[in-house]
């Protein structure tokens, strides 16, 4: 027995699924870190905001400095995986024939 499926319900479900997927990906990709200076004179707030920005930039530079890989290292690793793939794939292909 076939159920009666109303086209309006299908359209509503699919559009709702797309909206949920879109909202999920947008929320997951959005990052914001805001810092608010303490209430003081305008000059003190500017100094504090600049200090916070400098601290965040310094922290980001430290993170990037630890993760940097040179081009030569990338190429060497690429060739290592190419060779490994060939040595593994060739016997598997030969044995599967």
C-alpha cells in the first residue's frame, strides 16, 4: 500500500532540512572573540584595547611559529607518501589479478 505524500510537506521538510544545515554550518564557522576594556577614561580604554590586541597577535604568532613547515619538508613528506603508496599498492594490485 502506498502512502499519500503531499508535495507541500515534502517541500517544507526539504527546505527545513536545508535551513538547519545552513544554520549549523554558519554557526560552526563563525568565530568571534571580543574583548571589552574596563570602564575608565577614553585614553585608558584605548591603551587597554591596544594591549589586548598586541597580546592576541603575539599569541597567534607563537602558535604559527610552532606549526610552520618549510616547502622542502612538505615536498619530502609528499614523496615519502608517494613511495609508500606505490610499494603498498603494487603488490595489492598484482595479488588481486
